[in-house]
């Protein structure tokens, strides 16, 4: 007697449908791109914060140099800070003012210059402003 082909097919189809071998691989294929994109977004955000911290340090160095007399005036201080910032952000705009014995320098840095991947499109076109003040000492 010949076994019924349709019954055997249904039995194997049920067995295949209940088998969970390989489900981890399929889930990994679905989840890995999302985790990779999240990692890239975190890296971009980290680069923005790192760039702001570096800019603050460079601006403070310029203000300190003017404060102790190493730089002659506000224009020289702006140029000095812009030169220091050029490696971090070639499009940075720097202004320095002196008022009431306090030197204030401000840098406007495009966020596009700070990110590595550009994974957060809503930040395109934005600028971050870093400002520091220092008392004149001479």
C-alpha cells in the first residue's frame, strides 16, 4: 500500500513550521542593522559634544593668551582662536570683544563640521555656539 502523499506533505509542513532552528539567525539579520544605525547615531552625538569641548578649550587658551598680554588685541585673539579651530572646523566664525576688563570670545561652529557620519539629518544646517569669558590680568 502506497502512503498518501498529501498527508505526508502536511506532516512535514507542520514539522517545518514548528521547528525553531535558524530563528536566531533571522532575528539577527533583522536587528543588527538597527543596532548599527543606533551606534552610528551615538557616535555622531559624541563627536558633537567632543568638538564643543575641544572648541571651549581652544577659546579659553586664546582668551588666556590675551589676558596675560601674549596677544595684542581682540582682532589678534580672534585670528589666533580661528587658526586653532581650523583643524576642528574650517568653517568656524570667531568674534572677540573686550568690555569692562573682561575678554569674551565666541565661536559659531557648523554641526556638519563636527559629525563623522551625518546620521542625524535633523542637525544638518545647525550651528553650535561656544563662548568663554576671561578677566584681563594686565
